């Protein structure tokens, strides 16, 4: 009897366990990682101001538009080439973020072609850490930026005093690695190109320098007895050229290379110094009454010095 009761209890226990096993829902495995969140970024530029070529700084006012392919929060982005002076969240939906952003930015200014120089003004963003909240930045394993051309543009009203703004914007994304931390982040860069007006550069730099060289060259046409007038004309042209050079480059930072304007004025200096030397030699021959030599020097000077000046300036133009 005891054996029968024990068998019955075991059988019931087995049936209960089996029923519970079949009734329990099957555990669903954790979904595999879907990859990083893709954030499409667009930029609409409203204004550029406070451009300073001495320090390489400028201010931008723009809308930053972000669309994510999954609910995300890319509001912790950092500006890598400056600091935001004002940031307002205009739209804060789970998959769409829009910010009105005003920032002071900086960029390297290459002035080698001054006054025909062009510069690229950029905004560079990257996801960053919020130290106070203890949040970790989104590396490329978690979030990547993509360019959104449909949401990117430059307002027709954008202008910079003394510069021409190219409405053809450029945007790109790339990876930036921090070797000490072993982390790589996705970066987004938006940029516009500005250039100095060509006509303004010609009128303010090139033409005055050409006129000064021409004035110095005209001194060679004076009569031999006009020694004082001849040297005064040539040396005055040289002194005014130096003053023009100082005025033209007064707004530039102390760079470690020669600009186009520097090379152009150096060509002027070389030609004007040759004119002064030729005038001195002609004067010496005139005092010795060696008229044939004096006329030969003047003839050679009137041909050779302009040729030297043209060659020097042509070589300079080829560097543009």
C-alpha cells in the first residue's frame, strides 16, 4: 500500500513539473546589436560676423538640424573649434533635434595669397561627455554622423563686410581618434568659403605699386644735368612704396612667410633700387663728360629694369 501511494505521488510530481515546463513561455534571446545610431546632420547658416584675420576668429549664427534613425539624444555635442555663446533647442522630438546655435569659432588663416586670399570658415561638432551627469560620450560604436544635404544651406542674406561669401557650402563627416583614451568619435564639419574682392585688391595694392614703379622709371628720362631731380624722384618712389607696403600689411598678423603683397612690393623695391643705381652711374658718367656711356646706361636701364620687374612679378603671380 505504501509503495502504491509513493508511486502515485512521484507520478503526480512528474506530471506537474512537465506541465509547468510546457506552460512556461520560451525565453527570448537578447537581440543582437543593431549597430550605431545614425544621425543625419544639416546646417542652415544665417550669418557670419566678427571676422578677425589677425586671430583667425569669427562668429556664426545657424540652425543645426539632426535626424536619427532611432530614438536618440545627440544634444550633448561639443563644438571642437570654438564655444557656443548661445544654444536654444527649437525642436526636441525623440528622432528630430533642432538647435538655434550662435558660436565663436576659429580656423587657421593662410595668408600667403593676400590680398587675393580665400579662407574656409568651419563649424566642427562631435559628441562629448557631460562630466556633471557622469555620461559617457557616444563613440563610433554608438553613434555616427551623416551629412543631410536636404537640410543644409546658406541664407541669401549671409555677408561679411569686405569679403565675398561663396554660397556653395561644403559638409563632411570623418572619424577622429583619441589615442590616449583608445576611443574614436564621429565628427561633422560644415564650412563656407570667403574671398577678398579681386577688384578691391587690384585698386588698393597692385595698381598703386605699379604707378610708383612707373614714376621711378620716368626719372631715367630726365636730362643728365637734372641730377637732383632724378634721384629725388626715384628715392621718393622707393620711400612711398615702403609706406604703401606697411599700410597694406598693417592688418595682418606677424606670419612667418611672405604673402603675395610682400613679394609684389619686394619686386618693386628691387626695380626701384636698380633705377637709383642706374641714375647714380649716369650721373658719374655725366660729370666725366662720358656722354656715350651715360646714354648706353640709360638705354640698357630702360629695357632691362622693366624686364626684370615683369619677370619678378610674373613669378609672383604664378604662386597664386
